[in-house]
C-alpha cells in the first residue's frame, strides 16, 4: 500500500499521518500498528472487531499489522439491538 | 466457540443448530433505558438466546465504560448478532463476518435484510441471496422473513437453521396478523419456526405458541412496556402457557353450550 505523499505540518513533534477511523479523519503516529491504534483510542481490552480497508483483521494479527496514511479502519462492537 | 452450552436432554427443548434450549423466548437488547435495565429484563425473561447489533465503537468512549457483553456474558447466553439496519445482501454479509470475528468464530447469526425504512419489511430476494452465501461460508443462519409460506420453505431449503417470519411489522406491537400463514409455515417446516417481530403483549406471544411456533423473538414489547422487567416475566409465562396449550391440544369450538356439571342426580 502506498504511503501518503502529502507534506506534514512542521509543528508536529512526532511524524504523523492521517487515517480514517469509523469515518472520522484521525491523526496517528506514522507506521503504528492496529494494536497501538486500539490502545491510543483507549479501547484496549474491549471486545471489538476491526475491518481495515474492507478486510477483517483477526485480533491475533493486530500487533503485526502496520497502518499506512489514508487507511480506512472500522472498529465495531456489540450493542443493544433486536 | 464461546456460545453457552445449554443442558442436554431437556424435556420439550427447543433445538437450534444442534444445541438445546429450555426457553422458547428469544429477546432483543435494544431500546432499554440502560444496561442495568437490559440485564434485569433479560434475566426476568428467562431467555437463553439474546440478539445484539454490531455497530461502530464510539471513539470518545471513556475507558472502563460498561459494555453490553459484560452484562450479558457469552458464556451464559447464546449471543445472536443481527444484521439490523442492512438494506443489501452485501451489507448483511459484511456485518455477519464482523460479528464472527467479534465473538471469536461465532457462527449463529440473525439475518435480516430490510426493504424499506417505513415498514421494515424484509427484502426477500436479497435475504435469499444473503442466506445462500452465509450458509456457504459456514454460518448458522436464523432468518427474519415475511409470513410467506413459499419463501419460508425456500429459506429452509437453502440451509437456514431457523426461519423467523414476522407476526406484524417490527416494533408495531400489532400481534399475529395472519395466523393462517403462520400455521401454513409451521405445517410445512422441518426447522424451527420462530415468530420474530410484531408481538405487543403476552397474549400475542401465547397465540403464536398455541399456533405451534417453536419460539418467539421479541424486543420492543418488553423494552417499551411501562415496566420492562415485569413484562419480561409476563412474556416468559405466556410462552410457557402457549406452548403447553399447544402440546395439550385445545378442546373443539362449539356453537352452543355444553354443561360442565353432570345432568344426572340433580335435586330439583
């Protein structure tokens, strides 16, 4: 997958990239893993499923899957429904 | 698999996809005031199979905020993820695949593919297509459909583990609108027939069971009652009463009276 070529604003201390999480533009550290993304969103330990660019990534692979700029992640959970 | 393993060899158990359930009431978990009310209502209903929806996680969520599956643990309840809100076969498939990952290779799903937002009637052609694909992918499909006996049979033939015709529109509380269609579906079926949607109060649930349905799935009738926990208990009893009446076999209807006390030996 191609990394974003967009220039990064100089005021960021860490190198960041833009991804889309549940439809929202989100700035994250470049090259973070899915497990790190879940941690940074304070969702660690919750029962979740993740779809990355349309494909489900099994929980066991979250620590090894690195994100690229422009990636689209959907993070879902179970809620009340009939 | 994280599904509950209900007791085997129950008398008159409901069997779905090789598992036995003592309760013939299946409940949804939507529309409750909070998770505590959800938990208490589900407990009062005696249901062992509970439906959940799959939705995007709130990103602003506070850490430690309780989760539905904390109050309805999958080792106690058989969780039935639904595809509510899906208007195409593709969306329903995607939701089922996410649910399977979410619940650790869980295969039992409630398929619903809706046709329009006003009636929430199923799109039966899309439902048939989605059911066929899900069965191929190894899912155990409990399918929401219309009360059309032909479509119900087709869904059974495609390999669905239960067929769930509506009694009336979802959330309408109108009760069983077409008893004869439901009866035809039951008579032709080799898989459990579960009335899903449209029940409004306990007598509606009893009527469905007296017709010979294998179970009833409901949500709004309990959640929108003034006292949801009490209504959950009422539904539990209605399901048991309706089932026992069905098994007992009702008396014939007569146009005129038939005295209950013997006519011989009267003192007058």
